[in-house]
C-alpha cells in the first residue's frame, strides 16, 4: 500500500514539474533566432521601427523593410506586424520581416536559418528558365522558383515577372545552398488567409462590398474582395437576361456587389451585381399601365404561352389562349417565333409577383372593335333607328372599310 502511494506521489510530482516547465518556457522572455512573433508598432523614427513584443526589452525593425515600391510606409503606430527574431544585444531585440540582399541577408548560414525558420527572403527575378525562374537571393545566391509558385493563379504573362523584386519563402535547401527552391505563392497564400480571418469578423450576407473581377466564365464572373474570392452567377449580373458575362464585366474591373451567400467552411461565396441596380419592377405600373400598348420582343416560347421582353428585367406572358385569334392552337410556335418583334397590350399588372399579362395588339384591337360594334348595335336596337340592318351587316361593313 505504501509503495503504491509513493508511486502515485512520484507521478503527480513528475506531472507537476512538466506543467511548471511548460508554463515557464511559455512565459519566458527569451526568443530563439528565427522565432515568429506578432508585435505592435510603438514608434516610428527616421531609420527604425520600434516594436512591442510583450516581452522585456525593446524590439527594433529596419524601416526600409516596410516601405512600398513608391517609398511609402505601409504601417502606422499601433498597427500589428509579423516579424522574425534575429538577435539580441544590450537589451535590444532585432527583428526582420524578411532577409534582404544586404549584409544582414547575405550568407548561406542566414539562408539556411531562413529555410528552417520560415523567414521570408527578398529576391530578384533574374530571368526565365526551363520550368520557372532563376532568382537571386541573399545578394548573390541563386535559387529556382517554379512557374506554379510565382503567383496565386496561373500567370498570363511569365515574362512580366522578370526584373521584379519579390519576397519568397525557401521551400527546399540542399547541397549546402547549391540547390535552393523558393516560392512567392506561399507568402501570397498566407497574406490571403490572414485577410480572410480579418474579413470573417466584418462580412455579412446582404452587405455591399467592392471587389475586382479576376476571371470571366460561361456561368458568371469571379470577384475578389481582399482575401476572399466569390462568384457572381450570370443570373445575378442584371435584371434582364445575360447571355455572355463578358458583355457586362471584364477582368480587372472594379465593381460594387452585394453578398448573397457566405460559406467559410467550404470557402464558397456568392455575390450579386443585380442587387446594386434599381429594380425595374418598382416603376412597372407607371411604365406599363393596364390597357396600354407597347412594343416587345419574343424571348421564349413555352407550351402554355410566349414570354415577351418589354424592357430590361421586365417580361410578360401571352397565354396560349390569347394567341390563336379565336382559333385553338397546340403550341405558340404556330403563331410566333423567338426573337420576333411584336406589339402587345398590357392586360394586367401584378407588381407583387412581378407578372405582366399580355395579349397580341392586333387580336386585342379586333376584339375591342367587335365589342364597340356590338355596343353600337345594342344601342341602336334600343333606340329603334331605321336602316341600321342586322349585326352581321354592321360587321360586314366594318370589314369592308378595313380592307379598303
């Protein structure tokens, strides 16, 4: 019994020591070279950026690392940056966002450490070679970047990358630095993922956002907003029918869209361009009042009738029973064909359900004239005029006048 208790006490003591050791390591102020940290920008001076890493001592970063191509600083005080620890001296910790081509970045030892620690390196795209690009890193060391690793998508013009200074991640390091493979895409994917995480806190269905068209397909157009790429289905490009997405949008175009669907788990997003445009049905009752006549184009024939486009986003239906001019027909194609220009009469407007009931103008006018003739006959019969003749005589006379 005592031995058992002693064994249990020893186990508890070991576990407690392990937990204390882990906690101590976690809370330690010491950083290992190559260790990645998230730090806050405390102050920006002429040459240096001072960082708060949450540890004792001050972190410093070369200001040049955070300048864009035009020489503008890309961060401000209070911003968070991702950096890698290089060394410590006199209670000052030196950090980098990438290993450059100067003295701090030169040498195989530095490059090997960058490979092991995942520190980005700055490189110059020297030339295009078989299968990819020759990259100069660390000042003079040559590396290889495959075509597939130079950008997120398939590059349309590989020659456009030659002569550029880009950041890379070393993915392979062998033969003491004589065989190095790098990737620019890996860093772009990380940036996109970070942006996506930020967008998770802000994006919501129904929200208007601005994005850039990245590609055009038969079924729609892909648009990127920060770290998220989504689809505008062709049905969401306009209130009217769109046959070719390229007629509405072009690659590189900046567009305002509305978020229709967000699926973070499956990385699927849907946008609508149509929802940013005025709904033509809002004024349909004013533009197409019941009883009015308008020109339209036969858009589609169905077994039950013909759909006629009145304007962008506004279609109406001529029921098959209104197509035969009194004769029974089996299909609308016996009277109309798709693409045909027709004149129609608005029979009824249903704004709520977005429906227009139509009839062919010629048929409606004949019916109206027949109704007027009948009304005249009845009125004449009631008043008892002489020489009016029969209803048949009146209709016959009207047809003769029409044919002259």
